[in-house]
C-alpha cells in the first residue's frame, strides 16, 4: 500500500512528502533564502518562491513547473506596472524585486540552448523592462522630460539575414504631435549556445523634423541605445525573452503578436 501523502511546512513553504520523508521523485534540494527553495524532480532542478505542493503523478514536474511559470510571469507584470520600462530609473528596492523575479523565470528556461535554433527568437518583440536608464542631465539634453515622449521600443529579428533592427519611437508635443523613430540596424554572430556577438551597422532618425531636434545630441542618444557588444539569451519561450549584455544590462521583451 502506498504511503499516505502528508504536507510539511518550511517558513511558509509547503512541500508534500510521503510517509516519514520526502519522495525520491520530488525533494527540496536546498534552501535558497527566505520563502524560496530549490526543488528536484527526476534529476531536473528548478527554483520556486512561495507555497509549493509537489505532485507525484507521472506528469507532476510538468504540472508544478507550468503553474509556477504562470505565477512568476504574473508577478513580473504586476511589478512592472507604472515603471515606463524602467528607462527613467527605479528605486533600488524595486530593481532588486524585479531582478529576483527575472532570475526565477530564467531558472525555468525551456530553451537552454537558444542559439541552436534561432527561429525561436525570430520576429518582432516589444521592450517591457530594461536596466538602461536616462537620468539627470542626459534626460534634459534629450528633451525627454515634457517636450518629447518615448513610445514603443521594438526589435525585429531576421534570422535568415542575421540582422536585428531596433526601433525607438518618439512623440513630440507642440508640433502637431510629431511622431518618428530612431532606427538602429545591427548584425549578429552566434558565439555559444546562449550568446551572440552584435555589431552596429547603421542608424537613422526620421522624419527630418525629429532628426533636427536630436541632431545636437545625436551621439548621446546613440550611445544609450547602441546594441554593439554581446548578448546572452537567458530565457525565451513563445511570449517572453530575457537578455543580459556585456555592459551588465538586463532586457525583458514580449513577442508582438500580429493578427
């Protein structure tokens, strides 16, 4: 007869166990920090924060991971509310909260070798959060306080040509709501199962009226958004992607779904 399943609690964390000890199919591998543990199921490790119940049916690990994934994503979206992608800065506490959540998501990465088949990143993506920031004098010089507003940050990845196009949209008040964008084109080369090297190719601001507003500080604008360097793809699925670059920046983007 199978042993009865009983629940044990570790400072608010729960994990089902069988009889007097953890089931060999689902165990607490190690305590990471308060309210966070690392679980192991059939040789696969993943991290979870909060209450956890381990399932012992054949698909238990997949069920637990799917539930955890959705809750982590929901927590990330909630944490990002009102931050304007972090471009104008966030508090240290909020930054740590977001980075901890992103690290949790990275630990559940379903594509640990994304550059083996880059079709998984093909298409259009929208920036949700970045640790790149425009603060103080830089923000004033670029007119990004009241006069010029930031629109969407979009990235188009062409895996056939090994090209990435970044497009940063701007809206200008007081000139008939002038709209335009900075477009930066770069090429990339795969250097490891998770990393690509990125090389700047060209950039342009259109229309001309928008370029005239940024002309004096164009080098400053380009230095902020120039993607050249390397990028590590640390998480990617059908809807979200996380990248970390050689400058220490983190990027969270969501796939743009077109009808």
